[in-house]
C-alpha cells in the first residue's frame, strides 16, 4: 500500500550566506524559536544574517531546539560553542538547552520585524501555529502594547494545516487556490477549528468546489484577525510575521478588509522570532563587553 500523503506538511529548509566568513566575525549570536508547530534557528555575524533553518517542531522541545540549530549550522563549519550568546524564544523558550537567556516571542517578533521591515513598522501581526498576536512597537522594535488570541487554532497556522489535509490540497497552494474563485463566498461561521472542519465537510457534500471552501475559510481567518486588530488598533506601517504571511489568500483579504497596505520583505517571515532573539543576543554581548 502506498503511504498516505500529508498535504499539511510544508517544506523544511536551511540556508547560510557563503559570502560571509564567520571566523572573522567579532560577535556571533543566535536565536532559537521553538514554537508549537515549527522551530527556527537564526545565526547573526556582526549583526548580519548568516544562517537559519525552519523545521517542524517535534514532541520534545530541547531536541527540536538542537535539531533546528544543528541544521542551521550544517556545512558552515561553525559549532554551537563558537556562538557567543544564544537567546531562546517561543513556546519552548525555557527548554533550549544551550540558550544563555529566554525572551518572550512577543518581544522577539517585534525586534525581528523591526529588522526585516525597517523602523517605520509600528504594528506587527504574528500568525503562529497555535495563536495570533497583534503587537505595537516603536521605531527601535520595542513592544509598546500587544493582544493575543489563543482560544482556538481556527485562526492560526495549525487550523490552515487541518483544512489543507481535509481538502487534500498542498499547504503551499491553499492561498492561491482560494483566490481562484469568480465570486467571494460567505466565510465559514465557526470559530472553532473542529466545527469549522465539520462545516467545510458539509459544504463539500453540497457540491462546493475546493477553491470555494478554501476561500470561505481564508475569508473567515482574515475576519477574525481584523477583529483582534481592531481591539488594539492598526498603526501604520503594518507587517505580518509567521507562516501565514506567505498565504496570499489570507493576506490579500486582510489587506482589503483593513484598507491598509501590508509591508513586504525579502526576508523569510517565519524566522522573525529567532532573528529577534539573535538581535537581543547581540545587544547583550555588546552590553557585557562595555562593562569590562
């Protein structure tokens, strides 16, 4: 028997900048973001992005942290011992065995978002695997206010994975497919992922095509995000971090409903938390050295 395809399973990857000689670096720092669904490790050399990885979080947080870091360092010649300071963040931040400090993902996403989008960004939406956070920050990436919704996975990355599997559509294709409808359907009404899944199954039985069901779900997700953002207010400029930022079906509907243009970045939106952790690490090393 052939193995069942897991449509929710997104591509894991790593990268490093071959033009940077880390051995000549003065300050090498890293951030490890162990989330409920995915884990990322980022390495900075003198404040420049040198290496990163993005992979699925396993059942064991310390092991997930080690795996993410080892993969980021693969083929670089660098070892964990060569890194001057490491910050753990995310859901499993206190379980990063080699971290020098743990910092909340809210602070790290604000700092990472500031690096990725520039000092003009003042509202950051972090769409995580199991929760959604709306963050206000200043021009230095310091958090000034935030709100979090973690009541259900329906408005998160995990909820999107459940729908991809239900409809047998690759997670990378969900956003594009949801935009291929001639007319926008009403959003699914359920706020719980279990009931939303049941509602979607009912729509499929009624003869709705997959792209229409996905459009209804992406629309519902965008609307729930807007409800959260309205509670804290959207200060320009506005940016999104996390995996959902790669889903055009949600982003474009969100942009339309908010009436605000969402900033774009050449950086991978999923590494924002780990990147922020590495930036905090760099600042802490500089502070330590200044005292000597």
